[in-house]
């Protein structure tokens, strides 16, 4: 984690803040082995965010979706079909799991991804759409299915 700290109240506010894509063009969901980083901004344009979408090359159902602020602070990260995560207290969390910023720990804690929000995690495209909603990225969806997504 970067040595940048924000308060829990600020993190919660940033997570809840409505975000829009800076570029209004459509974008293609990455193919296996690809990644994309897309700039986001708050409605008042005072905060800048990034959406990172990373796909594994070998294990086609493995992916990571991440929402960052101020370049280095991870607000939320969803890991799909990867290795288990070990929390600071030693508990192991299987995939899919969700990291949400926690003051003093950054993204070092994870919990099971909420099944009511992420209902079909093998479908990476629809799970990415659910992650966008969870991060409060609004406006018409600019994400297009790729040939193999």
C-alpha cells in the first residue's frame, strides 16, 4: 500500500461519491491477458478516480476490478477466481473477495464478495457492470463486450 492515508469518513464519502468517465467514448472490456485503466471524475470535477480492469491470461475466469482515488489509494478491489487472501488477523478469505479501504490498513482487509450484488462471478462482463454500480460509477454504460468476453 502507498504511504498515503485518508480517514475512514473520507474514504466512505469517496466510495459513495458519484463518478463519471472522463472520456465519453465507448471502451472494450479487456480480453484475456489484457488490462485497461480508465479515468473517472466526480460530478463537480474536484476528485479524480481510476477504474482498473485486469484479466489473467491463462485462467480465463480470473480478473481484478479496482477503483482508486488520488492515483494510489485503493478504495475498492474485487478479486475473482484468484488465490485466497490472508487478512492481517490471519483469517483466510476465498475468492471472490472484496477489498474496501479501511483506515490504518488501506486495502489489506478483504471479505467475501456480497453474493446479492455479485450473483454470477464467472460472467466477468456482468460482474464488472455490478462493480461499476457498487463503486457508484454512473451514466450510460460505455463498456462494450469484446470478441472473447
